């Protein structure tokens, strides 16, 4: 299936938001992408501010976009090249169905 689509989700430190936006605009899908502010909870405290350590949460930004299979590897390779070691985590899930209601 060449037109197979996937949801690409990426969580990143808020300090990288503008740089990632610039990168993702190159790969913008038909319907663009979304960003959401999130709280990340983890047992590791490396790199957290004192306030984040006390509250047990780290502010991050989540990006989500729908990509066709052929563009997915290009995007991941570009992010790895541009943001290596930056603490970004991502995952990919297949889209089973989509539409407008």
C-alpha cells in the first residue's frame, strides 16, 4: 500500500519548539500538523529544574502529523540529523481509519 498513512507523534523540550516547527513545515502533510503543551512524568530527574523536580512533571511540547509511508523515513532521518541528543522521543502508529464528521 503506497498510500498507507501513519500518525507521527513527537514529544520535545519546549526550548526546541520553534526549531522543530521550522523542520516540520518542510514535511507538512495535506492537513498540516498540531502542537499541544503536555506534562511529562518520569522517574528520571536529569535536566529538570528544581520546580519540575518538586512538582514531578516536565513541560514539553507534543507535535502530531499524518504522513504517507514514503515520507516517514525522510522525516525521522532529518530529525535525527538535526536534533541528535536533544531528548526528543517519538512514535509512529498506523492510521486505520480517518475522515470528517
